C-alpha cells in the first residue's frame, strides 16, 4: 500500500473545528496536573482531527450559480433559475397572492419546515411550505405588528397593538401577555436557545421575556428614543438596537447599560443583521448606505452606496445578505459592486427571511408572499441533533424536552459565549486574598528541596542551580539597564548644574576656564577631602 | 449558466419502513452548535441535580440477629455470601442475592470478636469472648453444618482474627498476636509488645507475610510473620481501632482512629500521613477498602457511614445514615465494588449502594453512554460554584450537624489561638506543623 496510514487532513479544515489555542503545559510544575492537562489536550486534539475527518461523510453539496462569459448573475431572473433547476427545487419558487390583509410579516421555523405569515389586518397562517399543507389559519381581528414562530410545539406568537399573544398550531390561544398597555410595541425577536423574546417599544424600553415560564426577566430603559430596529447576534444572544442618531447599541438582559455602543451611520439606522458566526454586522441607514462591520473588532469592513437605504437586512446560513430597497430584493454574496441576485416586486417589501437548510428566501410583500430561489444560501448538511427538517413527531417531542432543559439562562448572556469554560482568574485571586485576610498570613510557596540523586548532569540540585543562573542573568541584565539609566540621569543633572554655574560666571567674564577647571580632573583630586 | 439548488432526496433522509431506525445525520461544524459552553454547563448542572434526585442508597436491611452486629467478613470466593457475628455469640451466614439468612450458628458464649474466611473459601474462623477459636465449614448445606470443624480452647481473650491470603495460616490478636497454622493446636509464633493488648490484625494482600496491627498503646505496628522482631511502628495521639491495607497499592494502609479521623499512611514513609480524613464526629470503629483501592468506607460511633476517596482533600464523598441505624460497629465493601454492608448496634445489617445514584439492574448501551457523558461533564464543571454546591450538599441528622458545627468552631478557635501565640512569641519558636504531621507522636523505622 503506497498510502499507508491515515489520510492527511488539511490544516484549514482543522482550524474550523478548533476552540482556541493550545494550552502550554511547559510551565506546570505539578506533575499530576501536567499529566492530566496533557492528556486532556491530546483528547481535544484528537476530537478536532476526527471532526475534520468527518467532513468526508457529509453527503450534500451546497448550491451554486455559475454564469457564462458576459452573463451577469444579478440579471438572471427567478423564472430562468427555476427552469434550469430540478423539478423539486423549481417547486420551491412560488408566489401567494394575498391582496386582502397585507402587508405581510413572515417567519420560518428553526428547522425550516414551516412558515408563518401574518398580515397587518389580522390574517395569520402557518403552513408546511414545501407540501403547501396548511396547519392553521385565522383572523385575529386586530392589527398584527409582527409574527414569530416559537420552536416549542410550533407555537406562533403574534404581536398586536397592545399585547403579545401566543397561539398553538391548532388555533388555540395559549397566553396573552400585556406588559405595557400604553405603548405600541413595534417589534419582537425570539431567541431560540434562550426561549426568550425581546420586544421594544416607542418609549425606548427593551423588554426581555422568558417564554417557557412566561416571566419578564428584565425591562431596560435604553434612553435612546423611539425604537423600532432590533436584531440579535445568534452567536452570543446579545441584542442589537439601532437608534435615530445612527448609533448601534448592544444589550444583555443582566446589564442596565449597553455593553457596546458604536456609531455606524451619520443618519438614523434603518436595518440591522448579524451573521450566524457572530462575525459580521450589516447596517443600513437613511444616508442610503449599507455597511458591513466586524463585530469582534467593532470596525467597518465595507460600505455600499445604494439608491435607497435597505429597510430589511437578513443573513443566510452561508453568509449571503438579503437587502430590500422598496420593492427590490437584492442578495449580496461577497463585498463587491453588484449584487449576486435581484428580484423586483410590484409593491414595497415588508419582510424577508432566509429559510434554514434550504436555498430559499421568503419575501413578505404588501399583497403577496414570494418564495425565491437563492442558490448557495442554505447549509447543505444539517445536524439532526440540533435541528432536523425531517424529524418525526416523537423526535420533535424528545428534542423539545432536551431544548427546554438546556435553556440558556439570561444571566449567562455575555459578549463572549465561551466564558463559562474558561479559567476564572478573577475569582481565584479574590479567594486567595480573602483567605490571606482570614488566616492572617501569606501562604509560602514550597521552597525547592533537592531530591537525593547520585550522579549525572541532571541531578535535581544542579538543574535548579542552572535554572537559577538563567533566572539571575535576566535579573542582572535588568539591573544593569536600570543602573545605566540612573547614571545617565545623574550625568545630565550634573551637566545642567554646570551650565547654571557657567551662566553665573558669564557675568564675571571668563566662563570657559572655570568650566574646564570643574570638569577636568587633576591627579591631586584624590587627596581632596 | 449552471445552477444547483439544494434539494434533498427524501429516500436518503427518511427511513424505509417503520421498523427501521431513524437516520440521524451529524455535522460537527461549530457554527451549527452555538452556545457550546453554556449548554454544556447546563447539562452538567442538570446531571448533578438528577444525581441528587436519584440518590437512594439504601437497598435492604438483613435482620435476624438478636443483638448488635459486631463483626462481619466476606466469603473470599463467593460474591453473594457473607458471615456476621453478633454480641450474643450468634454467627449468621447470609445470601446477598435474595437477602436471606441461610444459616444460624450458636458460635460462642459472649461476643463474637472476629470472623475471617480462609484463602480457599472452604472454611471460616471465629474468635469469641469465651476464649475459643472455632473453625467452621462455609458450605451451608454440608452435613456437619451446625457444628464447628475444630475448636481451639486458649488461655487468653482474643479481639480479632485474620487469615493469610494464600497459605493455611491465620493470626489472632488479643493480649498477644498469635500466628496459627490450621493443622496445629498451638500457635506457631507469638508476638508480645509490652503489656498492652492488640486491637486488630490484618494480613497484607500482596506481600502476604506482612501484617499490620493496632495496639492499645496508640501505636500501629508493622511486622513480618517470618521474623521475630517487628519492622516499624507509628504512634498517634489517640488509639486506632483498626488498620486495613489498600488492596491495590498494598503499601498504603488506613487506620480508623478514636479522634474521629482516619489516617492513610504509606508504610515506606511513616513520618507523615498521606492523607487525614476528617468528617466523622465520633470515634471511627471500622474501615474497609473498595476492591479498586480508590475509596474506602468507614463506620463510626456517630451512627453514620462515610465514603472517602483515598487521595484528594480528605473530605468524605458521601454520608449514609438512617433514623434507626445506631452505632456502626462494622462495615464491609462488597467484592464487586457496588455495595456496602454495615452492621450496627440495633441488630441489623444494612445493604447500601456504593454509588448512591447508580441504577441497579440492566443498563442499556444508550443509558451507559449517557452516564459516561454526564460523568465527564460533572467532572469538567465540578468547580463551578452552583454545581459544587449541589454536588456537595448532604442532609445529616441534627446530632451530627451540631457536632460538626461544634468541631468547626473548636478548630477555628484553636487555629486563632495558635496564631496569637505565634504572633507574640519569638520568630520561629512556634513552628507551623502541617495537619498530616500534627497527629503523629513518634515513628520508628
């Protein structure tokens, strides 16, 4: 066999599965701890390697659109794409004429199987959009501001003028949450791993509600004026708000102040979106600009000048960005001049959402719902334990229980979601200080006691001596430099004092000789007292 | 123009028939698994909580004795068989599988002081307050099952007995330590150290001629039964009731002391204890190692049983007690490492699980995998305050709780006092002595 052993894995592939840099065990003195750390590090590395190797078993390839010479991808219309694609995919492009109750807000479920639409004039419907099977349909007889699908039992949640109501998929009203009756709620946001939704209102209040128990976790006065732009960072569950002065603020439920405040535009913000990995933030403003920011560094990466500022922004799983300008939907791939795809509706667009695990973009318009084909938008290989589009009823129930058990508590939300698995140096230091205060003395670290070994260079005493020598050398170097600096300082001071003396002698006349006499040393100096 | 739109063939993703298992596709890309750390933490927290919910350690009580159970021994070849002796001289053999007494013997008049099983498992030996040593057949169905095979009448009282691990030799302790051969009526060797009597004797399971004894003069002595003089001894501040060998690292032994502590020693270095196990609130009467050698169980006069890990902080992992259990005279860990037996003053032998929340009976592979995963998570997040608090919390009877509080108070005040003395003395005249050396009076190599 010329290729014996395991097939090599590319470093870039491994990089994607790493959770941080390798831990350096070199400086650990405790042998037992060192051994344990090494073994855990090995396990971690092998896990990374195996995960990278597992990519071989991922069966599906993501979609793509390749154009010929002289053909522009943004000029290709949906009909052409649907004709070129296979029949099953072509069926995913459809339009629903809904000219009575619009404009429509839309939302897909977490596994991408069901679609929820809600018309401003009270029409709410949920259906399996692939088979076009209707799950429920009703008119709630009130103005619907926003609809969100919750993952538990395909509940839907509608937002009216005054309150939020929860419905099951059987038209049964579950819960009605009246929180701040005097205010008009403008938008809600459902966080899937927290079973929580955020709502904002015209008085600048951000409210964080736990859906699973129906409690209001926190209400924060953002002091940012009327709020209607909100999105959340799917990577760390931090809520982003867009303000009228062009700033974007980030909020966690456990802090009354924004964790981050950044000025993104010179005019009011119109829309916000953060991608799946929590790396990029897309913003659009009244200044007709669309900007891409790096959320980790809080730095701008790219800026587009458009005809109008997009009113809706949405990232797909594979980082395609959908932006709606009045009645035009534009989809951007990488930062470049032209969009990847465009689509024009008859009337202005109200809402857009990418369908998870499918190459589909749902567009809620003023009088219709359109499902667009966007090749390369969705993640090709799903993880069935995370969200499974093909799950059975039993699997769904089991998953719901598991998901509720793993509900992330509001106090765990912070900018760095991995903070829980890191070493807590701060508390350790505090505990040490407390102990010292309590005990009344500083615990001494054990002094080195040489082991009794008979021969060889590696005698533990000699090793320690050598170590001390190296350690001493650095200290000596440091001391030398310090002394040098001190000497120079002294010399300077002396010179300045000489200058002063020279100035004094200027009045008498002969400066140089006096100065020379002071600086030049004579042989007789040593007898001076 | 070339277009490919994602389209999954349902045949690849759905099972063919209802009898098939569901197809589960995995993708380990971290982007699809957000909130890794908080979710793992919550899983660990839930696992810890469930651990406490399912902690039901008490299995059964073996009742039948008419007086307190003062000694027990395991059958060396059979998992399901144990022997117990009570304060009225009765010896019982039990079947642990159906939790029934299979034989009752009137062994001695007065206490049964010690029981031990022979290396081949055919015979067990009992010593009692009537100054006799009796050899019995372990087979409960043999013909002469009601009578001893052999009875040796001796001059002095014996307090304990232990059988050699390979040879037909056993040792008894009392006024002296006597080494007996099964064929002879007289001891083959007699050890006597001063005027003090000996509490216990145990053979080393690996270096089989090595013995350990605890003596009333507060010392623990090590000796080789082939030699006339003992090897070395260590004297503690108070008397040790029993010392047992670690079956896996047979140079380590643990002594149950009257000062509420247990001391683990390395026999090669007796100047300091390897670990001091403090949690009991009264004298510790018996101790027994798990067959893995990682943990041991101790029974105390404070009416509780505690399980300690050998290494680590010296705090107990678990405490078992019931309302009815009185002073625990004897404890044994079963040879399959799953059960603990305790014999106490109120005539019962109690059977406990060694791991309180372990599921008994058949475990499916999925359950097993889940347990392994949960254990790993618990280990990973063990130091988080929430997890630690839940995992550590144990309910103890009021008497123990008060005693623990009092002990803590005493310890704190002693520490403060020592600190004050040190502060007002000449520098270095009041040295700090570590806990592991504090309780050792002398040691002889």
